[in-house]
């Protein structure tokens, strides 16, 4: 019985390793598609009263980083009814950078701003950051 149990444990471990290899292959294929520009990325940034961060240049940093990418991308700044002028700062930035979009929403919370960004997204992959 002991030998049979060890045999099953080895078989199970082998199956797990094979499954891990399959997942790794899929992950590698996905990364290669992104790198080759076959998949495109929409990045949603919820915004509520982020004037200080916007004035520090975070949008410039995002733009600088994404400009080096080999895939198509867009940045959707989904404003959640900001009252501190951050929506206007984002709009001025988007007017100068064609791949940035600003959505003006009524205040509904971060989830609502995120959902509005998802609905506006054009590309296959949607990422979030704030």
C-alpha cells in the first residue's frame, strides 16, 4: 500500500507541474502578444479631488512611461465630480495628449467612476490605477 500511495503522490505532483507549465506557457503567450502590440490596453484612473497629485505631474509620468510601450494604449481619467479643480487640470492635459480622455461624472464614488471608465474603454485589456 505504501508504494501505491507514493506512486499516486508522484503522479499528482507531475500533474500539478504539467498544469503549472501549461499556465506558464499561456502567461508567456499573453505577454508576447502584449509586447508585439497584438493586445491593446485601456488604463482607467478614477479621480476625485486629486489636484495636488495632478499638479505634481503624475499624468506626465504616466504619459512618459506609456510612450515607450510597443502596444496601443489609452488613459481614461474618470472624474468623480471633483470640486478642487482637478478635472480642469486633467482636461487641459488631455487636450494636449490625444491618448488621454477625461470623463466628467457626478459624484458617485470610486466604484462608479471605475465603472464609467470601463464602459468608455476601447481596448482588450483594462487596467486600473489611482
